C-alpha cells in the first residue's frame, strides 16, 4: 500500500508535523531549558516582592490530599513539589549516573579520574570557604549548600557560547556535574537524614525486591514499576531520610540493556511490516487480526533502546520544562523586605555566594592542576587550561541542588532566606563570569583555528 509523500499531505497537516518536529528538537536544547529555569526564578522573585507577595506564600502552603477509604495523606503543595515531583528529577539524575558508569565518562577509571578529582576539589574548597564565614554549629549546617553544580544552568550557559567550545570541554563539564550530583546525593544521604527509623527500610527493601523481580521476569513496561517505585518512596519517607533518594536508587537500578528478545527488534519490525503489506487486514481495519502484530510492534519499538535511555528521553521534557521550573517558582521567591541580614544572615549569604563564585573555581582548577602536575591524570585532547578555567567558573552555578540542600540544612526561615539569596546571587555572578571568560576563550580558540588553517 502506497503512503502519501509530504507533497501529498494537506498543507495544514504538513506544517503541523514540521512544527512538532521543530518543537521536539527545541525542547532538547540545554540553553532553552536553562532559560526557562531562569525565567521561573525571576518570576518567583518578582512575585514574592510584589504587592501580591502574600498570595505567593499562601499558594505553596495550600493543602493537597490523596486518599483511599479512611486513609488520607495531606501535605502542602510545597511538599508535593519538593518531596514528590523532585523524586522524578532525582530519578533522571540516577539514570544519568547509571548510563555514564556503563558506557560514558565514568565507565573507565582513566577517563573518570580527572573529573572525579576536579569534582572533589569543587566540593572541598567551597565547603571550607563557607565554614570560614560560619563556624558556629547552626550556621555551619549549611556547609554543603555551595558544593553542588546545576547541570541545566551550567550546560545551558556553555551552549550559549556556541559551537566553538571544544567537545571535550563540554564532556569535562558534564562529567564533573554528574560526579557532583553523585557527591550531592551522598551528602544528603549521610549528613541531612538524621534520626532514621529503620522500620521504613523494610518497605524500601520490599519495593526494591519487587523491581528486581519484575526485571527478572522480563517486564519492560515502565508503568508496571509505578507500584514498587511508590513503595520505595514511601519507605524512605518513613525512615526519615529524604524521600527523593528513592529516585536515585531506582535510577541506578534501571537496566542499561534492552530485554533479550528471540528476534532483534529491527527484524521483528521488518517481518511484521512485510506481513501487513501482503495482508488485507489494514485496508479492512480487521482489529482482531491486527491486535497481535501491533502489540509485537509496540514491544519491538520499545526495546529498540535500553530502558535507561528510553525513560530518560521520555522524562527529559517533563523534568526540564515542568518539574525544575516549578521547583524554582516554589523556592526562589525570596522576599527581600523580610530578610534579616544581621550578623548571622549576612554571613550565611556571603559564605554561600563567595563559596560558589570563588570556591568552586579554586577547587576545580586547583585540584585539576595538582592532579596533572603530580602525573595522576592528564587533560583530554582539545582541553586547554583556559577550558578548565571555564568549567571551574560554570561549576559555581549551584541553583537547583543548592537551594534543595539549603532547605534541608536550615529550619530557621531567616537563615534559609539568606542562604537562598546567596545561592541566587552567587549563581548569577558565576554565570556572568563564565559567559565573560567563555567569550574571551572562544575568540582565542577561533584565532588559533584561523592561524592553523592559514
């Protein structure tokens, strides 16, 4: 059966398909998602400092309940965003880490060693700088706030610099940010999950066993894992650990290989396509005869990609354009008139801001230089020290994860507001410095390329 070409399609349908294809490419551009995140943060700040600021704070405290029979679980909208929706964000983080361990920047020790050393420096230096401003126990709880890098913002700013940035510089930044996420997750698990109730781990274990059992019997439908995933999340909530850790655990368990099939998925698609061409079931719309081959086609199409890739691709637009902007909108709204920049408040703000702007570059560049100087590692081809400086500056963009850790570190609203202001101002300055240095670096790289070609 002949199918119409693009020239035969109605113009409206043709334009709609082209627009949808363009939109699909658009939503996977890191610079765009970073821009949306920035707009959400700016909107939150504007709203929280407008005459309607009371409505901003009231909105996030609205109760939202789910229930079944006599069981009712009621929490604020803020809780559902920060503790439930952000679990999906951490699920994507976990899958990114799993994928990189399997076949990416973390798959070989010689490739991963330099970003690991750089990321360690980028955690230690900002923490020490923060603690030099905040030595008492209460303010000192925020030591981990400036240690995290926001992948979306950092890679988005790098994308704004264009294609003149060497590929290996981008890979270095991605690997550094991923390892940074690993360290941030470990920090949250070990330092911000106090008073654990071990009974909850029974529920977590049961959920994990269900996931392993489903994988063992070859269930590839992602929807089937909703129940065990919910059990893991509830279990972590019961333990007193932050429930978003469930996302990381489930992401790390996501298979990196498709479910084995008797035939390769491409052969299945080809065989069924040939059978349908020679059959009159399609033209007659015989659903009884089409049901089985269409089901086989769906399975083959699903297993073209491993779950760790397929689910990550499916979730990316929802996380980048829904969950993260919503998190920013709910948490970046610092009311300036309500901030108490007394001795305690301004030291927290300065500690966070200075640690992001100066501590991250010092830690990343210093640890990289030391590792190369001692012969432990070497820079990848195309990565100059100018590129390392660019990565160090962009690593100071802490936004999403830094605000998340700040909310775990401080129960005092004054200190939390000061920490958020330090994150926002420090991340903005780091982004501007990164763009400034990056523009200079790009011009230098273009001159080198021109001189080489001449």
